[in-house]
């Protein structure tokens, strides 16, 4: 992942993964966060970044109900995230 210094490549990879949320794991998120940080620190306009982040957070928020119906630790984490979203969004 650290070899993807080209923001266009990073964006494409993240877009593909965002469309396949069922394969995203905590380990994958740990690898992707530095890429996302790099993209956010790029010269992209701040307002545009905020709008894009908001859109993605809304997508995550809409996906949470299906996660809360699963069994195991994912349910607890999804419920905690849902509560955090209620405070922010």
C-alpha cells in the first residue's frame, strides 16, 4: 500500500473497496488510513474534501443497520458507531 504514492491510483483503489464494503476488515482499514490521510492532506480544496467526507460518512451511517443485525463483536462496534453518528451527524 505504501507504494501507491500516486493519488489517482489511491483514489481508484479506495473507490473499488468502498463499493465492496463486505470485504473491508479492520486490518484493511489500518492499511488504508495512511492513504486517506495523504489524500486529505493533498492540495484538494478543503470544502470539497469536507463534502466528500460527509457523503462517505452518510453512506457508512446507512450501512450500519445491516451490521447491527449481525452477531458477534461487529454488532457492538456498529452500535457504538451509530451512537457516535447521532452526536455528530
